[in-house]
């Protein structure tokens, strides 16, 4: 008797209920595989949509502040403000909130590619540094000093503040480029401070 015939006779001797269970098990296993593949595709599609939504929101927020930054001529602002500070004027730096979208998507930032996360985080870290500079400019030693050293501190702090804003502009352009957005401001304006 051949080996194949022996195997077939052995399989024929198996109870039909066992065959039904084996076939049902195969169907279930195939169903798991197909369902798992569909679930992975759906999860990948959802992740892609979320990535696009987060990226689109960040682009909008960064582009908005870039428009504000592009409308400022920091050299002209410094030239106008420096003599006033040297004469004893205490500049008021308004509080800025330019990271509301970033704060709301921060827990999902990991869905973005690393090539995007790095420049975006660099940009928002710069905004945080600007916020700290603004808060520091309201401290008593900064505001109340009237001597030459205090005026010089204010001068340096204000100059650093303007430099930080210029760096934020550079980082905004870099982040937008990494996200595939056009960093060119459509209507930059020409607002200058003559304070």
C-alpha cells in the first residue's frame, strides 16, 4: 500500500464532526486574518487623516504668526525704541498667545514624522522663550530701576526680545517648509513702530 493511500484511509476514518470543527476553525482563522488586515488598513487611514489634520492646523497657526512677524520691521523698531529706553522709557511687551493649536495637539504630536516634529518643536520652543522674556520684562528690577545700569539692562533685554522674534520668523519658515507649506506670506504689510 502506498503512503498516500495510507494517509487518505487514515483521514477517512476521522469522525465527520472533527472535520466540521477543523473546517470551521479554518474559516475563523481566515476571518481573523482578513479582519485584522482590514483593521490595520482602517487604522492606517485614520492615522494618516489625523496626521494631515494636525499638520494642517499647525501650518495655519504658524503661518498666521509668520504674517504678524513679517509685518514688523525689527530694525526700525529698534532704531526708534533704543534712544527712548536709553532716556529712561520702560517698554511694555504685550503678552502673546501664539501656541493654542500646538498645545491642543501636543498629545498627538507623535503621529507626525520626525522630520516635521523637530522644526515644529524648535519653533514653539522659541515662542516659549519669547513668552518668558515678556514675563521677565514685568519683574520689578526691570520695571522700577532708574539708574544707568537698569536702563542698559532694559536696552539689552528689548534688543534680545527683538532678536528672539526674528529667530521665531526663521524657525517658522523652516517648520512650514518641512511641512510642505509655502512659507511666503501672501500680504505681509509694512507696519512699522515709530514709538
